[in-house]
C-alpha cells in the first residue's frame, strides 16, 4: 500500500482560523468587515445575465481594472488582478524573488510570507521588529533579494508613514519591494502614488477588508507596467482564468461606490478608537492601530486564559502562541454593539 | 533602469484563445457549452443573501462537496475543489509528481501539462499517439514518475475505454495516475468508480463544459482520501480560500440538477453526430469524438486557409500550428443552428 508515497509532496497540514457556523457568535478573529458590502453589489448580482456563466470569464477584466484605475489614478495596464490577495502575493513572490539573495521581512508579520518562500525555494531572513513592535526602516537598506512590508503591519496594526516607505523603496532600486496594504484604508496613506516614481515597488491590496467582500476573493497589485507584464506572463503560463465572472462585476460595483466605502471605513475607525479607550480603562495596553483590528495586552491578565474565556462567551478573537506576542490578543473591530459586548464580557472577567 | 531585472522570473507571454466581444460571432473555439447553465443556478444567485459576502467563504465547501459526493457515489473527503480544473491539475502536478523520474503524457494532448512540469521542475516525457491519434496503453506501463491521461483526449476527442484506463492504473501502483475528464460527460464512462479500488488514481473534472459554467471557475478531483488530504495540505499551505462563496452555491445548484445536465449533454451529442455526418458529405474525415468538440480534416482543403475563411465569416474555430495536426481544425459543438451556419459556410467555401 501507498507505494506512491515517496513521489508525493509532504506538507504540514495548515489549521485554518475558526469559521464557526452559528449565527449567535461574535466573530472578531479574521478581520472581516462587520458591515455588508455596498448595496451596488447586490444590484449587479440581481441583474446579472446568468446565462453568460456558460462562457469563460474575460481575461482582460477591463471593467474592474478601469474602476481601480479611476480610484487610484493609475493606468489599467499598471494593475494585476488575482483570486484574493493571497494569490496575488504568492504570484509576486514567484515572479519577483528569483535570486540567491535573501528576501527580507519582519519577524512578526503576515504568516504566509515565509510559507511562500519555502514553497518556491526563496531564501529569506526575518528582521526583528524593535521593542515597541515597530519596523526599523534602516534594517531594509542592505543587500537583499527583495523586501516585503505589510503596512499597516499585522498583527500589530502599526502603520509606517509614506516617507519611510519611500526611503525603503529608494534604497532598493535593484530589488522589488512589495508593500502589502490589506489594511491601508483604516488610517494610512497608500503607496500607490509611488508606482509612477519608482519601477521597483509593488503595492498589493484586497477587497476582503475595507470593501467588505472577503467572500468574492479578489485582490490586486499596482506597479510599473513592466512588473505587471511579468506577473501576467507568469500567471497566464499556468492558469489563465483565475477571476470568475461574478467576482469581477461585484468587485467593480464596490470599487465604484466610493461614498459607501468611506462611510464604512470611518465607522470602523471610530469604533476602533472607542474600543481602545474602553480597554485602556480596563488596564489594557493597545498598540497604535491603523487597521480594522487592534493588538492588545494586559499585564494583569493572561492572554490565553482571556482568549479561552471569551470563547466560552461566544466571542472569538485571535490568539497567537508565538514568541514575543504570546501575551497579546488580536481583536477585529466589529460593530459598536459587538465591541460593547466584548468590553462587557472582559469587565465580567 | 530595470536594475531589478535579473531577480525576476522571465516567462514567454502566453497568447490566450480569442474571446471576441461581439454578439454576432459564432464562437466554436473554446469548448464552452452553447446552452445556459441549469435554471437552478439563476435561482440561487437571485436568492443569495449578498450581505454574507463580507465573510470569508467556507473552506470546507460542505454543500458543494455533498452534491458531488451524491452524484459520483463517493465520500466528501474523497473530493478536492479548486478555482477551475486548471488550478486543480496544477496542484495535482505539484503534489503528486515529486520524484526524479519522468512523468508521462501523450505528445498530442492538453497543452498545459508540459507547462506545469516546466514550472515545477518536473521531468516529463511526451509519448507519441499512434498513427490514428490513439493512446497506446502499453506505452504507460514502464517506470515513470506519474502518468497523465486526458480522457477523452484533447484536441482529438478520442475516448479510451474504462478497462484500458484500469490497466494503466493497475500497472502503476507506485505512481499516481491522473485522469483528466474535462470532456467525459459527452459519451464516456468516468473512472471515478476506480478510486475505491485503487489508491493511485486521481480523477479530475470541471464545471466549465457539461455543466455550462466556465464563468464560475470550479474544478474538482476525486481520489483516495489520503491523496485528497495531501492535496488539501499543499493548497492550504499557501492559499486557503480559493473558492469564492458565489461559485460554491452556483456549482452546487448545477450539480444537483441532474435532469437538465443530462438533457444538455444529449443535445450536444446529437448535434455532434449530425455535424460529423454533414462534414463527411463535404469530404471531411473526423476523428471519432466523445467530447463536445470534433477534430476534423479534409484532404482537399488547407486547414489554415479554411480557419481564416471562417474567421472572416464570423465563425471562430481552433487551429493548432503544430506538427502532425496542422491539417486539422478543432470545432466546438454549438447549437444546431450554429452548426448549420458552419456547414453552410464551408459549403460556400
């Protein structure tokens, strides 16, 4: 039996974040938006000509690219689309990190960066954040095979100003610098404007957080046309039709509804500031967040014990059993009512 | 400029099949279904609770897996889902072809097999079809790193009987044999039943052809649970949420509408047989097809010239400028009216 076993790839099974099915659970563990997507998305879904699903989706994705081009003042050929920003980032790693030098990223950051490096055989080096969990820009000025910065960083939520991002890009003209902006809309300024000034920056964003569309799996990269061409060539060489027809029209509708988008982000920012203040009264220290989540600790409360207590109260937050951050909880910003329930539960504890 | 150039991956840009936008074009070049998908798909799209798009899709995809399990008399944990069968196949190559021995597939077959081998550094060997474009099963009995058979094969449309498939699987108990059944529903018998008898067979199918849902990008693999676990582990290690929420419910609705599905396939088979007979009257030799396309030649007509003539008549078929098949055209079976227009145009030529 299993005679084929030595020919197949062995991988440590990944344990995905909890996706409980019950509706009475307060789910603050995966940084989803607590509000529904733009009402325009429902309209395009209801009006879609379903018979067209028999056809392959457009590879060019002109409608969605045009909406994003308008939003970010870039050209359509400076945009690359993918099946969620995870796919976009994985393809960026495969396309741009093709040297023998180590790719640099922080020791505490999005957990898939080192996974993709291992998958594609890319050498990498984790650079420690400083004692206040900040990225030290000078650490990324030396020789490297590429740089990846999540900005705001996860799970810290800490944002690095555009000037510092530009210094890192400018110091690495012979490498590609990827700025992963999954959470940029909750208080930061996007580096998208830098793609016309530097040909070595790739800015990656997603519809999963600020656009409230985690369910449609759409992410995108913005960069110099030559970098986008290289990405498209790699993608098309093995999977041409990554973005399905419905996700294309839904994402386009959401991208064009700027007013609704701004309102969502403002609500989340305001609830975040309220939550941080409430938690401070309960003795919590929260890192300065520019994201739709906070990273918080309390020197009198064990983080893991609190995590488990909240779980029993049907409130799910995120706990990382990792060095340096094992006394922190990452809490997604939900609605005001959800955050009131959270702080009330902590108060009882 | 382009100081980063030596660090990025260079790929020959792929030229995708034509996707003309005009509605008055008869599109017989990408093997799409000429009929709309099941009416049940429209119903689930209209009734979908769009606010749920804010949430990540289910990773487990229980609804869709359950519908497929019922259809093929397999267990849910014997099914792997992906973003189109291209993604499923690419992940199968990555997971199962992990040895130093050559993977075997026909010289004339689906054009992505060698692309994926090159992408993942998998050694491979193309085995010539015989003079009548048939796969010779004995060619796949020797030592190898794995086997891939498209059944029916593309672009020939020729089907290999289940007994021959079983002989190949049985002769390769220490390798994985992938049977790519994109076109199986147009006249063949699926090898899905073999997954309970052999632990080294992987059967791959798609919603893009017989289910008329190329636009939603859903493909799947059926195999022994241990092989499915290995696939899931590789996939989840770098992209957990490949299948968006809408595609999941649409595919489930289509999978459950067996009656509509059978009717579509019967119509296409009947139109195919009519087309083959008509073309025979016009002097064409058509390979015996069990697919939703035919592969045909005429010793008195240059295939490329006919392809270009049809193009001018707004009828797009597929021409491959490749050795052995440069005098053939691959023609997707459309509606009866479309095939009448095709044969009328050829008659004029």
